């Protein structure tokens, strides 16, 4: 019997995030046609080809910025449960990027985060720096907020918005990240993917009101549209109608669609993400976090490979986040 305890679901969310990220790593930024030409169909972990524009230097089953920044955010949340230090978080991201550069790797801060942090360092207010951020950087690393927060829409969206403020303070990004965080939170509470959808869409609608008007005005509608296309079993239509770019309106909605398209088979959802083109690692990471939290399972051998290829303190992080969740439930 599948373990539905909060700890098992929280750990599965983090494991799914890392697995989807690692599967999508060799294909990230590449068009679907290039993925097919370089790899055929990705059916397992693969090393990036020599000279890959972003993933060169990584090995098969290694994770990227999606997993690393999610764990970075989790550590900040665990260390500072009573507040959220915007400048401290910006420094966390800069320190992380410096470490990546020192390793000779190119998977650096995304465009929204980079612009916002530069503005913050130049003296801009944290309330202003993220007002152009519509990309998926917030959603890709938001799973820890879902693990630490009970599935209350107001609480989820408030916690999401505070972590988005510096880099992604827009309705599109906050709505997208709120949908992901709520789906993860519902999963940790024992719900299935389908049971988590209505709360996730409600969180997206509330989150939409918490950021600037830049970008997509109806993120919940985009997710609903992706789910409808997936209901018809149309992956090509999902790609054509929703898209797979770094924009939250595309990649986050696409991740929800792929989960419905794959039904109960999380591994197939993550393989689809790896082959779908463009922001494959982030789509896989988001789908993996939601799918893991909501009861999807992965092959033991695949999980073992990700664990062997990366130093990921997932049990420790899951435990720390669940302690914050327990505190929030007591205070509710």
C-alpha cells in the first residue's frame, strides 16, 4: 500500500521535483526537433551532448537550478520561520550562482531573478524589483512552501507572495506559484492530483490579485485550458495551444496538463516533459513536485540514480518543512 503520511508525501514531492529536473536536464532550452535529432526519444536519464548551451559539464541524472534553488529556498524558510528577509534571499541566490560559476557550469539565474537582484543591489525597493518577473523561476522552487503550509488559500498565497516579492512580484508569477504550492500542500494532506485541482485553481485566482498586472491576467484559466487539452489526450495540442517556454503562463500550465495526460503514471509524465521541448527541466520539476506530493510513484531504480548522482538532503529538508507545517496547523 502506498504511504500517504505527510512525511512520505513531502519526501515524494522533493524526490519527484529532482527526478523531473534531472530527466529534463539534457534537453533544456532545445526545440523538440533538436531533442529528437540529438537523443531520439529520452526514455531514461541521459548526459547532455558535448557543447550543450546550458547543461554542458553535468552528468546523467544530475539536477539543475530548479532543484538547487528549491532546496535553497527551503533552507531559508526553515532558518527564518517568522519572517522572510528579502535581501538575505537575494544574497542566497547570488552566492548560489557564484558557486555554479566556480564549477564552470552555465545553469545560472533566470532572467527575472537576475534583473530583480541587480535592481535590488542598485538600491531599488524589494516591493518594486520583482514587478517585471513573469517567468517560472518562482514556481519551479515553490514546492517547499506547499510542504510547509496547510492547504488554506489565504495562507498559501501569502507565503508564496512573500517569497516571490523580490524576483517575481507579478500576478502571473504569483498565481502560477500559488497553484503549484497549493497542489503540493493538498498532496501532503493526502489528496490525489484530481482532488487538488480545484484548490489549486482557487489559489491561482487569489494569487493573481497579489502581484502587479504585468503578464498573463488569468493564470487559472491557462491551467484550466491545459487540463482540458490533456483531457482530450492531445499532447501536440498542449504544446501548440499552451507552449513550453520559461513564461509561467506556458510552462506551469503545461506541467499540470502533462500530469492529467499521464493519468496515474508519474514516470510517463516526467518522460513527456523531458521530450516536450524548451524548458524541459522546469516543466519536469514542477510536474514531479505536484505528482509526487499527490501520490504518484516513480521507479525505485530511477530514484536511486538521482540520489547517487546528487548530494540532496531531502529527508532533512522534508522534516524541517513539516515541522513548520505542524506549527502553522496549531496556530490556525
